[in-house]
C-alpha cells in the first residue's frame, strides 16, 4: 500500500519533518487565507508560545514554504506570506479538514 501513496519511499517521512507537529498545519491554514504579522498569528493560534511560533515560522521560511516580507523599516516590521511551494500544501490541508469533519463532527 505504501507504494501507492508514495512515489519514492520516504516521501511521507520527509514531509512529516516539516508538517508533522501540532502547529505548522494551523500556521499554514492561516497564511493560505491572508498574509499575517507575528502578532496576528499569535492571536489566531490560541495557546501557542511566542518561542514555538518563532521556531515554526523560521523552519517554514528555511524550507521556502513561507516568506518574511518587511513592510516597515523603522521599527522593522514583517508580514509572513505563503510561497507558491507552500500554496501547493493547501490541497493537503483541505483534505485533512474534510477528513476531520467527516470523523470528528461532534468535537
């Protein structure tokens, strides 16, 4: 069955290295709808610590899934936006949401 799901063995494992934590899919969910500042993401993601958010954003930026764009020089202020590479994950997030809605509607 794994050969049907993966074109090359290990692809799912590599994807999970990026997407396989509690917060990353939720960060991407928010960024697929609108560019956001750190503060906006922090407000949207109830319960995330600033340190965790910073780490996840850095990882996503390193992987070129999001971009950090300066919108004010003094003081430096940034918005995070999803890249075309990151936008390709949108269909994965939609499927995750559909699966969750199907099996966990009572939550």
